[in-house]
């Protein structure tokens, strides 16, 4: 009888334990799945089709290329100047390439996208070296093969001084990693000395059929030198390189010199080798080809202090003999990127090749990356830590609700293990550790009941604590998953035919909206493709330019008359073909701005914008909101308060004699300038659409915060615009036959 009661009691206790453990596990599992679903949904909504993953996207890029890589997402840019110390990026030179609607062409000019599309999947391109042959420029560079995950040497050719590049293929592919393809002439032959330190030596290749066929000429040094170059200085040839394999070497802070009577060797070491073995920010590791200017020789070195490849430093060589070496740093005069991770070289740039063209001008190629070294791994670690923190909050929430009643199940302790060996008995008897461990676990388990007593969910304090913990866990989960899957947070432009370009942002405002304008300038100046912001000042005391926190130049154009027609005034100081007319009270993500710019570049003869409208009959023409266009699945007008256009074509149309009557209407009603522009575009377009729509996922109207807007009274505003529709239809014809369907394009941005 007694034994039966004991067995029954033990069974009942076991059921309670199993049931409690089951409910705890169920709660934790369901909670974690719910939190994960919220986190993934948040990441999808915020980061869907993120530009960080477009990787210089073109619709036709092979999916094998341009994958996010732990080494970075390097690209290559071109620079020009009257000297090596006055170099400006290609976009400052107003170079145009009509075939890709690049007006002007902007950096980067060679990317993983352009290499991948040519049939050689690449994750990034870096370490560019130029070779000038008559009017042709050849660009040799490291391309990381996204299949083998090792570096190969690619080559591209330009026949227009670097504005466009034809990918020619892979010049050199070995069984080991290659980079830093230093190309030079010697005795009528073309040689390449790439870094191949994984092989353990330094090899020299000779061009058999330039630029794609090379033959191993000689192993010139049996040392794993990295980022090496050969130059002639006075009567000797000098080899500069770093050997990180030796004991005691400071990585990226070591430099060795060797000298010879020929690039083919034999090579003798400098007496003071290594001439540098200091910090990694010292510029010891080479960062490109040395150059000669005004009789002085300059060496380029990498500053790897804060991150690998942070910047290039320039040193003037003052003394170079077999026994001595001395150089001093000078300022290169490079403009620093101002857009942070939205700039193609915003985080780092570790290589530069400067050469003089036959014309006497100087050209340079440089690599750049928008994220620091190891960014992918760092984001993954931070994301996992945040997810673990969210899981801990879910655990605490389970305690409050009573689903989690113990933190450490006592059955895990040695004294509760059914099959116990003599070793456990000896361990328990010989040490107080076991009993102290049981005591600690027991006290730890009381936390659950104490927490429920002090923060009962049925009380106000308990409910407040529950809500705070719930919100905190959701936020941590969303941010954590965003870190892992959402990318670096940088915004990239979209390529068209592997070219990039820039546009001018035009905003019209007056003194009552100055606070709004400051916010506007700070945000949009960081968008990758914005070159300049032009503020059309219609009324009041103009602002001081020092009041703006801008990453690009800001120009305030003061108008004598307060007129909406000023929005489209011809401005010869605008250097780009594209302008984005954007009201100063509209805020949206840079990514949507970049999408609109891409669509305009594909359709530069049209108005491309973010707010569609449909004007249709029969009956009197009535101005209606976007909902009307959605109802009839089409639009024939784009509001120019947020639209891209060809500034010369659009502005000349607006100020033509034909548009004079329309401009008069705009001044009379102080409204409808955007409606007039749409009629002018439609009237000038014989066939096909005159407008294109791009849908932003979100926009924010800041005028709602202050109430300063001409459209504040929506009903009155729409009545005025309805009258404008009737008047402009009389003057320029109707828009009804210009309807464009939503969801017509393949990019999916016109939903």
C-alpha cells in the first residue's frame, strides 16, 4: 500500500514536471517563431529590393556575380587633372555618353556588374593599373571570381579617354589568388608583375598577344612579396614590396627594397631592410604605381589604420641608395567623399595609378568601397547578439505570464541523475561544489516567482512591464534580423548599361519654410546621384549657405517675382541634363529617388515621377487624386512637384512662345505649373507615353507639420486645378488618349 502511494506520487510529480517543461518549451517556441516572423516581415518591408544588394545592378546581370562579400564591394573610378595633385572625378569633367543616358558620366566606371555581364562572374574589382597605347587605354585589375572565390586579372579597354570601357576578358588566371597587376614596359616588351604571394614567390609575365595572352617569363624573387612594383631610379631598377610571412613582421606596416641592373634580376636586398616595420597606418604597404612629377618621384602607400584600405597616402622619395632610404609625406589634394556609405568610395580607397596622357593632361584610376573591411561579419555578429537579447526578453516575459517557472531544471543537477556512477558520488562527497551549485540553482529558480509577485500582469505595473518587454523584444528582433539580412544601410545608384550619372535637385521655397528646407537639404544631399541642390528663393530674406548641412554644393537662386513659373526657369549654371523637381515638403528614401533616376535615364524624353494622376472624360474635366487613377488602372499625368526631366528640353518648352498663355494662367491662379508642363510634354510627343510613374513605398509630407502649403485646402485646390485642366485642354489639346497602364514595365516599380 505504501509502495503504491509512493509510485503514484512520483508519477504525478513527473507528469507535473513534464507538463511544465512542455508548456515552457511550447511558449518559447511559439514566441520565438512569432518574433522571427515579425522580424523577417519588417526586414522585407524596409529592405526589400534594397539598393545595397543591387551591386551595380542591371536587369541582365548573371545572378552568380556581385554577391555580398566579406572582403567588400570594391569598384573602380576615373579621375582627371592638370597635375597629379589636382585630380577631380570624371563627373566633374562633364563627360557625356549618350548611349546610356549618362549626362554626365559618374564614377564608378568599372564594377562587378560590368565584368559579370561580360561573362566572368565577379564579386568585386580592385587594384587598377592603366596601360596607355596610343589613343587606347587598357585597364588591368583584380576581379574576384564569385565561383572560385579567388582573384584573377581582368582587362578592359577604353577608346574615349576613360568615359566608357569594353570588357575584354580575363588576362591571367592561375591556380592561386592574383591581384595588383603592375604592368610596365622594358626593352620593347610589355610585362606584368601581379601579386601571387599564395604561391610563395614573385613572378614576372610577358605579353605574348597583348592584352589577353601572357607567358611566365621568370620567377624573379622567391619571396611572397605583396603589392610590389618595379621602377627605374637613377642608374638602377628598384623593387618595392612587403613580406608579411616573416616572424616579427607587422602586417601592412612592413616594406622592403631590392635593387638590380634589370627588372629580370638578380635582385639584392637593401642594407636597411625592412625599411619600414611600423604601424599599419604608416603607408608602408604600396598603394599603386609610383609617378614622376616636376623631377620628383612619388610613392603611393596604404593607410590601413582604422580599416583595411582606408586611404592612399603619397610620399616624395628624397633619398634612395643601396644603403639609405628617405621619403616624406605630401598632400595628394584628393577631395574626400562627403556622402558616407552612399558614396562608392565613401568608406575606403587603397589604390591609385596616376599617368600622363599624350595630351599632357593627367589621368588616374582608383578603387573604392562604401563599407569597411569585415562589414558582413560584423553585422552578422551584432545581429546574432541582438536576437539572443530578444530571446532573453521573451524568457523574462514567460516568467511574468507563468509559463516559465524555473530557470535551471533541478533534474539537470548531478544528484538528480538516475544513472549515477561512483565518480559522481566521490565528487559530491569530496567537494562542496555540488551542494553550492544546487543552492545557486534553487535561488535562481526563485527569481521566476519573485518576478511574478512584484510584476503581476494583472496589475498596472505588471501590464506596463509586460508591454515594455514585449516591445523591446520585437524591436531587438527586427533590428537584429535587419543587421543580418538588411545590408550595410548604404544606398547605391542604379546602373544603366553599366554607366552611372548624376542629376541636379531643384526645390522652390520661401522664408516661411526655411526650417523645412534645412532638413530637406541634409537628407537629399546624401543621395548617391545628387550633384547639386538649387534652391529657387521666391520670397523673403534668403538663407545663408552656412546654415545648410549639405554633402553637395547648394546654390540659392533669388527671384525678383514670386511666381510658380520660376520652377522651370532656364538656368545655364545647371551642369547635368537631368533635374529632379522636388517640392521641399516631400521626404522619401534615397533608394526611391535613385529608382526614379534610373527609369528617367531609360526614358529621358519623358516626365518620370512619383505622383500619378488621370485626366479623363466624358463630361467636364475634374482634377482628382491618385485613387481615381488606380480605379481606372492608368495615368496620363505626373505631378512635377516630384519628377525627373531633361532640363533643357523641359525648360525651353515651358518658356516657349507656345506656352506663354499657359504661364499667364499659372500666374493668375498661383497654381497649375505642373499641369501645364504635362500638357506641353504630351503636345510635343507624337507617339507613345509622355510620362512614366515610379511608386515609392512611402513618402512624408512635412508641410502637414506647419500647415504652410498652397494645397492646404484640398477641395479649393482641386477646384482651381480642374479649371486649369479645361483651359489647358482648349490651348494644347486633351490628355485622355495618353493613358499609360500601371504594371506595364518589367522593373516592377510602377505597381
